C-alpha cells in the first residue's frame, strides 16, 4: 500500500469512528508503529486529524460522535494517569464519592482503589468491576443499573432514579467536552441526563479531563461551568484556556505542576 493510500485509510477510519489508536492501525495496516506515527503526523500537519498521545482524533469532532471505551482508553494515557493521581489526592478515607463513566474516571478509580472505607456511587461498569476486584477493606460500591452506552456507562430512567435518591460528598466527573459557551457536554442524550442527575446529587463537582477536551462541544450540555468546583487537567492546557477557565471556575489543578490554583 502506498503512503498516500495508508493516510487516506487512516483519515477514513478517524472520520468513521471519531478516534483511532496507533496499535489498532499497526494491526489493520500491517506496518510498523513508527510508520503509523509518521502518517498521523503528516495528516495532522494537513489539518485532517488531530494527533494525540497514542492515536488520532477527528478534527473538531462531530457533536453526536462517541468513540467506544476501548478506543478512548488507548488515547492520552500518560495524561490520564497524571490527572487521576492528582484527583486521587483530593479523596479522604471514609468519604462518599460519585464516579461517572469514562476512561479518565476509570484511571481515577484505579488510583483510589486502595483508599479504605470509601462509598462509591458509579454508573460505570468498568469502574464498578475494578473496585469490586480490589477488595479494599470497607469499600462499598453502588452500581446504578440502567442501559449500557458505547462508553460503558449505564444511563436512562433506572440509573436516573437510583442517583436521585442518593447524596455523596464529591463527584468525579469525566466529560466529552468542556467550553465556556456549552459548559459540560456529551454526544449521548441519555448520558447527559444521567450526568445531570450525578451533578445534582453531589455537594462538590470535580471534573477530570485532559487538555484536548477544552473547546470540544458535544450534542447535549448537562452542566454549566459555574456548577464545577474544580477542574483537574494536564500540563498541555494552553495559557489562553487557563485564562478563560480562571474567569469561570473556582479551582484549577494541573497535574505535574507544583501547585494548584484557587481561581
């Protein structure tokens, strides 16, 4: 296959699924890891894809587009791990917390699985399974039930009713997109409603999101920025974005930097 054909194939796969992993492209195209990375770099220079750690995203994305959990879990892995560690520092033993569905929140769950006496409410199947297998003393996991989405979250009336009857100290929330205009958003309408219920049931809301989520807008908004207490993100967040955030959020924690900031 010629280089131009490979790149056309990569661009088509990104357009179809919204995101692709390098490892999957290596297997699909039968070429080396370095070849795939060079192709992605070239496509990014041409403005056809957005290059991220571990793969590529559709430029701008489509507002109704929702890549699956497996695809997203292979993207921005270093950033997600750093964000998870920084967010885990905010958790105290004995707290009751909510953890929404998503790959960044899954890494967060991995980071807190050793914290004793936690009560965790989640609508994420992978998060519930991870914490259940950890066997940490005193941890209680409440899985909401509901209808499963491509991101392995449980949504719909069953999930919404379960969450509405609960109250927890802090919600750790993953997002598809975050912006000044749209606030927090997701491509999935049912997931938006369930996230809205999670926000309403929490005393404090901590958003965990890598820098690529800033400026992205999904089909449905479910919370305004002034409903967020803290954003935990990575050092890739641009200075202009930090300035915008400072006008709307109470606290910004940048993983890997020495200090967080009260805004």
